[in-house]
């Protein structure tokens, strides 16, 4: 039906699916095609091209990070970081993800000082929007940064914060899974009773 916006979005979703399957080269191809499709139609005014570029560059950076190429990942995450200042379309959720992701990449490049700058920005936003997973990830990366700097007291503090929050999130997920299983069993039981009636 020649719906360019949906094509771009579908390519992005295919990239996300490939990441979930750990097929990072395939994901990169989809993300690059998606970005090209979005940028081709930016004149239509449906979205901010800087925001889309930053959003998809973050996904590309993650792929290269997972493929153990932090140098390439850094080039791409910089595009995302520029978008946080240059575009009004970048939401707080995405900003937190970009900063925490950049901190992770700086750690992989053995640059803990730059990592801490990024992580503190990401943690501040994650705290403001109360995003526990980004806070957890920031704590973990800050522990790594301080460990690289041989500031082991600080590393211990953040490792402890990471562990406590991770356990809390894991327990909540486990409870939700238990509730969901109970609900599913009750539905099955009610169906069985209905079929017998």
C-alpha cells in the first residue's frame, strides 16, 4: 500500500527482533534500512529526523557493543547524545537509555571518567522518571567505573545498590509471573467448568 512510515517502522521492529535472537549483523542491516526509510520521508513532517537518527543510532551502537566493537559503538552513541541536545523530540526515557548506554561503552573503552559523567546524567534522569531498570544498569556500570579507577569503596557501594535493585526487580517479575500463571490456571479451570455445563 506504499505506506513508507509503516515500512520504516516494520524494518525497525525486524531489527529489534534480530537483536533478541542475537543476530546482530542482521539487526544492523534492518536498522540501517529503517533509518534510511525514515530519513527519506522526513520532509513530510511526521517526525523529527534528528530524533529518529539518535534513536536508531542507539540501537546500532548496542549491536556493535554486543559484537565487541566499542569503537564503532561509540561513534554511533555520539549521534544519539547529540540528538538529546539538538532535538526537542527526544523523550526522557530515551535520554536515560542513551546516557547509560554511553557509560557502558566508555567502560568498555577503559575510560571510566567519561563513563561516570554519562552514567550520572543517565541516573539523574532515570531517578526523575523512576525507571528502575535504567537505575539498576547505571549502578552496575558505576561500580565498574570506580573499580577501573581502583576506588574500591565506591565500587562496593554501587555494586551493593545494583544487587539490591536487581533482586527487587527480579522478585517483582517472579511475583508477576506467579500471578499470571495463577490467572491462567483459573481461566482454564473456568473454561473446563463451562464446557461441562
